[in-house]
C-alpha cells in the first residue's frame, strides 16, 4: 500500500526503504501532468566512463548544478560520486516542482498540495488516495467525484496555504544525510534565473533535455540558460538520457574560450541533443 504524505514526512513509512519512497513519489501527479519518477543507480556507466576526466579536475569542481532532479535521489548519488573522485562540491539541485504543503481540511482528512493548491494526494484516516484521473475512471465514472473534489478543494487549499495554515514540506528523498552539501531550489530551466548566473563549474542535465519533450528551439533556450550558469572556459556540462531499458546515452561537454561547447567524451553514442548543443552560437 502506498504511504500517505503524513507517513512519509513523519518517517513512519520506513526510513531506509527507498523502494517504498519511489512508489510514494511515483503516485504524485504534478499540475503539468508529469510524475515524480526516479530510480537510484541510474547513471553508473556514465560515472565509470567520465571518472578519469572528473577525477583529474576534482579540485576545480567546487560548485555544481543538477537540473531537473525530480526527488533528488540521483543528486545524492552525484554528490557521493564526486566526493569519490576527490572533489568537495556544493550542489544546487533544481526542479520545477519541489515545494509542497500538507493541509488538514477536516478531522482525519489531509491533502498534500503544491503551493497553488493543486492536490497531489488525499489522506483519509491514513489511507492514501490519488486525486488524478486515469482512463479506467471514465469507464467507472469515478472521474466525476475526483473532478468535483479538485474543483472545490483547490481554491480552499490555496487560501489555507497562503494564510500559513499548512505544513510546508519538500518533495525530496530521505537519502540525504546530515551535512550533505545539497540545496534544493524550485526553478524552471526555460526561464533565465539571474541568481544562478556564472556560478557553476559543472552542470548535469539528466533526463530533461530530449527531443520527445521539447522542441529544438526550447532545447536551445535551455542550453543557453545553462551556459549562462556555468563559470566559463573549462566548465563542464553532462547531458544524458535513460531509455526504457535503463541504458544511458550521454555526452560530457567542455566550455571553450569563445563560449562554445566541445564534446570531450560520449557514452552510448552520445546525447541525442548533442548537435543542438554544439551548434549553439554566442548571443
């Protein structure tokens, strides 16, 4: 049975059971239609292939940006990996949806919602209920009460959250240890964030920049933003995508003196958006 948000955030759902953690997040549907889908140990072949370069530059890799991290479980692995390479990095982990709230709307009834009041999970006396609609719901007519509940609850949830009558939480993994140098920040890679500009020695964009999600122009915009976040010449960028078989195709890029990217290493044939990255021109 899927954990309720109260069980997860109180730690009563099994603190070390990351399978149950993945199941919990996989049932949360964001308001843009995506789910919090992530699994640990997804990038081992990339880590093995890129280790010589990253170990050689370990002292340089002080500030790292991990883009589109979902729950951040692979960000924790990235931190451990870079530490094993000899680096002592601080990682900023960004995702479009990180912040959430637990709102008690009646005795024994709680809702996990995003800051806009979008319901992510209902909790009725400890029983987790999904608010989103699946195809079978249209056959069974279960979509009707779900739609009504969402329409009625969202304005109330948003008002309660904005008035401070909620418990703020973050949709991130419990794999973090005390002292881990990771900061989680909500951010849209399609919008330039001045606070991130020129800060990072290494950026990783894993399972976010791919042609099935975004148009070529959108990918160019995202890469231009990433380039603005890198410190400049010698900075590194890792772009990778995991297929349905769990295999990774990725490229390790370096920023050149003129601001362009050069491909240093490839795994699985390289990133599918490598041509767009290498063809990006200085503004």
